[in-house]
C-alpha cells in the first residue's frame, strides 16, 4: 500500500484543476443526476448511508452529503482523504462525511459489515487487475436491494478520441483493439473496459436491474476546449449531456460509462 498511493498523493493539484474544468464538472454533475434517478429515501424517510469506495477527495461524496446523506469515503491515498476532509469542513459537512484510509481489497470489518444503502465504485476499475474480484469486494458492504454504481473509462471512446482530437486515423486504428491508456496525471497505464463486458460480471454477482449511462457523450469530441469555459456554452453542453446520458447510441461512445444496479439476494 505504501507506494500505491504516492502517484495519487503527488497529483493533487492537477487532479483538482481537472475537477474544476468543464469536463470534470460534467463528470460529477452527470453522475449525480444518474444516481438521483435511483436514490430512494433511507429507512423511515431519513438520510441514506452511502459508501464511496476509492472516493478520492470526495467529488461525489460532497454532493451527496450536501443533500443530507451520510457518506463514508474509503481511499488508500492520505492526500486525497485530507482534501476530502478539508472540503467537508469548508462546506459545513463534517458531521456527514467520514473518511477511512484503506485498500478496497482489504476493507476493515466495520466497512464490509456496514450494510450500506448505496455503494459507489467510481473510476477504480482502471487501476485493478481483477475486475470480478474487485466488484465482488465492492458489493459486500451493500445491503440487499441497495444501489450500486460503478463508473469506468469506456474503451470504445479511445479510438474515437484519438481520431477526433489528434486527427490521427493510423493511431485510432491501432487503438481499436487496445485495452490500455496512458494517464500522465497519475503516471499510470489504465485498463480499459466496456459496459458490455462489465454488465455480465455484475449479473453473475447477482446484481439486478442494471442500467447503462454515458458520461460525456459529446464534450470530449468537441475539440475547442477553451470555449467550454464560456458559461452560456457550458450550459448548452450540460443540457445536451444530460439529455443523452441514457440515450442510445450516444452512451456507447461516451468517454466513461456508469452502471447502476440493485444488489440481489444471491450476492
Ligand atoms: C481517479 S481517482 C477517482 C476518485 C473518485 N472516485 C472520483 O471519481 O472522483 C482514483 C482513486 O482511487 C484510489 N485508489 C486506487 N486504488 C485503490 C485501492 N486499491 N483501494 C482504495 N483506493 C484506491 C486512489 O487513491 C484515487 O484516489
């Protein structure tokens, strides 16, 4: 664990800059909107208990805590968790945000036995070797019937992204059958997956009612990034993304996929 977290700890400034950029804001806005389609009230109409695995500095957690839910952020990088704690403090959310330092593959008993209403596993799969094992581990703390949300980079977007942004059809062709993507921010070679591959894994783990959403179906294929900082242009783009997140064929080539599902009784 000692070295695993360093690449995340040292990239905090770049990561936070990415989150504040239009494409970062869209990623969190779309994820939240998709979760809202499925979030029930907690027992007795109260707040939900949400677990954000590999939750980083709490980009999703802050939004959910601001809605009144109790969110536990688990991450292995101390700098990420310190930033999550600082964000919770700034927003007056410390009562509703708990940070736990742990590796997702070695969760403490209070987390695995937590019986959470919702578990998020957003942008972790690209860093792990064994996806089925990671998803089974992530589902363990979720109560039966609870909501699971998993997000990862969409492999289908890689050749399109290269063709459109780098204007390089030869490199796009080479990327058609590739399954890795170099990420400079976290100095990592990321594993790429598709929703079509992950859906059967979830179903084999007993998940039900799996839904597929696309995160950034258009943004990454509009190459004028500077224009996205214009508030009116951004507002139009956000409306377009919200209108297409659950709409075929757009979600199939979006930059990321988000899958929501209910934990079944056989998991
Ligand atoms: C790209 S960030 C995503 C953070 C957050 N889920 C989001 O989407 O904003 C990836 C995070 O996964 C964490 N991480 C990677 N492998 C992990 C593991 N095995 N256990 C816990 N956290 C892990 C890193 O420390 C980092 O904070």
